[in-house]
């Protein structure tokens, strides 16, 4: 069976209650749930949470919450893989065998059903352990600068000071939306950013990390602009 797992703990610090904070007319998590349901890819769309209010919102928008995430997997330091692994083990204890499993972040309002479909197609076509969303950097990372303690700047890679931008290799980063993975890869904690993963590229205008209130405002502007099209 294929399942989607949406991690959504209750202890967000920088934007309190951000998983269920209203975003363009719906609780933030509802957009991820909606994309998963619209894809028709999953036998179950599961929200993994330690928070009763988040659980109620998730159920109201069509997700299931078959377990309460334990406290040891709900702190600031727990990574994604153990949370997905916990969900897999829950289903295995019921005699089910979820595989592959797609992690969808609760704060990914730009995720689309067709992207999830491209992701599982990439996973199956390549035989990879993971397939996850990426997008390109808008500026060549080889020409990035840092701010020094003396109030000046220094290049991270000064050897590229004279290199034309068009001659530099394009770089990509995690888009922070979804991660398809084989059950064993999740359970074994296999690294995501490695040769066993396949990329699912997304356009930059549909990618926005939401870690601060400034990020939130920018995401809402982008989202409204896309909907207006």
C-alpha cells in the first residue's frame, strides 16, 4: 500500500501553531492534505502529530490520525526519518506493508497533486531509494559571499571571482515539499542527499520555505498571485 505521512508537531517556536494557522483561507496543513487526496495515489493520508488540535483539524480536512506521536519523536531535535519510520512501524504492526511512503511537509502549500505523481513515477523509473522535490538556486552559489567579523565581505570560493555566471554549474537545493521513499530506506535512516536519491525539479516560483513571519507573508503573496493566474 502507498501512504502519505504529514509530520505536524505542535511545538513550533518561530511561528506559533503554524501548522494550523490560517493561510489563504485554509489551515496551513489543509493544503498538503488536499494535494495528497487529489492525487488519488494513497490508500491512507496520515498526519503524525502529538497535538490534539492539529489532529482535529487534520481529520476535518480528510486525513486520518491513527496514532499519537510519542513525546520522544516530538521535540526540536527529531529528524524527519524517525517520524516516518514510526508511522511505517505502526502500519506494520497492523499487518500492513506500506511501501513506498511519501512524506509531505505540513507547511508546503505550493505542493501539487501532479508533482506527487511525478515523484512516484521518478522513484519507480529510476529504482532510487528516494525521490524528492528540488529547485535551482537563483544565483550561482560559487560566487556567494560571507560577511566577515571586521564588517567586510569575502567570497566562499574566491577562485571563481572572474568566472562568468553562465560558465558555472547550476546548483539545486531541497524544495521542502515532498519526499517519496522506500520503506526500508526510511526505517534504516539512509541519507536523503546522496546517490540513492532522484530529483523532482520544481520551478522556483512555487518554492518558499516558511520559517519566519516574513517567509509567511511572502508565501501568501506568491500563492495569491499563482491563484490569480
